[in-house]
C-alpha cells in the first residue's frame, strides 16, 4: 500500500536556500558581499515588511551592493527576534496575504542584528563605522519622548536621564545616536542621515526636534554639529503589517514547507514617499516603487485624513458593535457605506496630487480594509484614541467647519469615540482600552461619558472648535445622545440619511 509522506520541513538558512520550493522567491545575490551602509534601529515587523523589502528588491537588481541593512534591537521583546534571526543567518520570510491567497518570499537584505542591552559598544561601533551612511528608525510615536500636550522632550524620563549620565552605555535610540554623532564629530568622520520610518506626522522633523533637544541637554557643541551636518528627511510609509501569529507560522510550514522562526506578514500593497534630503548618499528607492519628492506633506495629509481617518471610522463604532477585525467591519454593508461616505466628506480637504485620483485611492482603501487575510484588530486601531483623534480627525474637521462644508460623518466618528470611552460594547462586554493620554478626558469620563462639551473643549484635542462652531458641539451631542439611547446602527442610519448616497 502506498502512503504519501510529506517532505521534512526546510529550516531557513543560507545553506538551505537552494532547497526551497521553486514558488518561493529568495535572494539571488551574494549576501556575503553586501555592505551594511544602513543601520536600522527597531527591526521589527514593519521595518522587515517595508524598508528591508525595498532594499531586497534593489539588491536583487544587482545595483545596490552597498545598501544592506544591519538591525538594532533596544527593547526586551527584541531579544527573541534577535535569537531567531541569528539562527536563520538573518534571513526571514515575508508572507503577503490577500483574500484567498498567500505568497511567500525570503528577504536577504538584513545582514546582521545586535541586541543592544547585551552589546551597547557593538551598536556604537556600527553607528560610527565609515560605511554607515543612513541610520533609520521605527521606534513608534512614544519612542521620540515628545509630550503631546506641550511638544517638549521628556528629559526627566528615567531612560533619558540614564543616557545623559552614562553616554557610553545608552538605553535609547537618542542616547545611541547622540553618542555616535559625538564620536563622529570628535574624529572628524562624515555625518549620516537620520531616516524615520515611523507612522508619525512629519516624522523627520519630529526626529530632528527630539535629537537636537537631547543633544543640547548633553552638549551645546554636539547639538550644533548635528544641526549643521545631519539630514532628517520626512517620509510617508504605508503597509498594513499585523502581528505575526502561530497560525501564520503554521501556514508557512503547511503551504511552503518552511520552518521560519521570525516571519513577517503583510498586505500586498505598499507605499513609500521620501523627501530627497540625504547627506551621505541613498539607495535608488525610486527604481523599486518608492516616490522621491521635495515635499512629503501633501501625501501625508492624504494618508492621514483618508486612511487613518477611515480606520477610526470603522474602529470605534465597529468595536461597539462587537467586530474583532477591520475586515469584518468593512464587509458589513452599513459600516462600509459609512466608510465610503466619510471619505467622500473628507476628500475636499485633501490636496490634489499628480498621478493620484483621490476617488481611486479611496476605493483602494476600501479594498485593502476588506482583506480578510489581514486580521488587523479593531482594538489596535482604537488604541491611543486621544492622540489619533487629534492627528487624524481634528484637522479634517477644522477645514470642513472653516469652509462651511457638511461634517456629518466626521462628527459621528467623534461621537462614536466618546461613546466608546464608556468601555463596554453594545452587548455589555468590556472592550480593551489603551490610551496613555486618557487623563485629559477625566471631566468627560466623570460625567458618565454623556456631556460632549466636556470633551470638545479640551484644547489639546479640538483647539477652539467648540467656541467658534457651536453647531458642531450640538451635532456631536445629538449623535452621542442617540448612540446612548438607541444604539449604533440607528445612529449611523440617521446620519447616512443626511448625505447623498455615494
């Protein structure tokens, strides 16, 4: 009797690349000859699905041997990643997931990785090496240590105090980069470009502000050297990259027969808009799909108002309705109609960009959000609501009110967020709440989450909109009252009746 046997899984390593199934793309370049002129701090999932992928594409073209990436991990969670990458010769797989299909490629642009707490001097050696031309970052918004309400750097933070007192053994990226800059300044070595890849408004400007403030606290001459020599390009990044799960690893093993300890998953779509502001050269990212421009701001406004704002439209109301994933909310007919109406309402506040049709961009967002293979959690989108409302909703609202345009959907998103803050969904189940700024909402929370004015008059959230546009306050209060008394779906239905069918 014949019995089918599955071949032994292939452990991902340099020596096993030739054994991989033909359907798996893998490095065709000589990784041993790749020079790591880019050092990336925070080589987690997003970096490895985005920047490292662009570098891998360039290396595959055979014209970017200088531009390998060397990763640096600062956080305790990076230790497991460091160990897993080391076991795989710093190879990992990127599984792109679309509704009903998956593809898998092996990325080889990452040439090494250091877990900084174990080897701070090794990190500094990398950052001061002659070949290091770009230091890039994905450290999340909180990693810049800038206080939202005041815009000042939090020099009293214990980690920053440590780095100021012990510059040779830093804990934070600020400490490492400042010390590397100091050593370059003292030795007369050329500067580098600091490239933020975080999903932060004007990320290069934020990185510059944070580093200069930290350097000034350490040494005025160092701050002056950084200001004069280091470039801080702004960039806009976009690829939905959810947390890798055991189920994802099992899919890679079952479908591709690869044992990958540290894979990354993402959607097929990716976008990168980069300001052309580099002091020591850069990879030719434009040859593999990135857009190089003199001004990132219009692209960023488009993304923040339509993509991020659209996410929030689905998230707060979707969580109240009990949805777990963004795709579930998008595929709900009523929620999908609200999303389409929200983007139509906001589009007049978005600048026109050459080669981009905003209607097509909006339709593409609906398609991306509908991807059931990307299990992007609604709770993740809802987290840090105060900061997200301020950045992704208030600017659109301000422009709409100033121009006298309708803002029915945007006001509903605000009311939905306020109703969400009560902490339970429509079935009485507690929702996962995470917001570092929630203390500014205490008067509203103390009101039982019923008095919208107490939230809308918080200056750091809405500026003076409540004073200058009382009709906006009344509209949000009416939406909030109906959400509390009748529920989410009747409220959405009433708002949609006020606008043309998209």
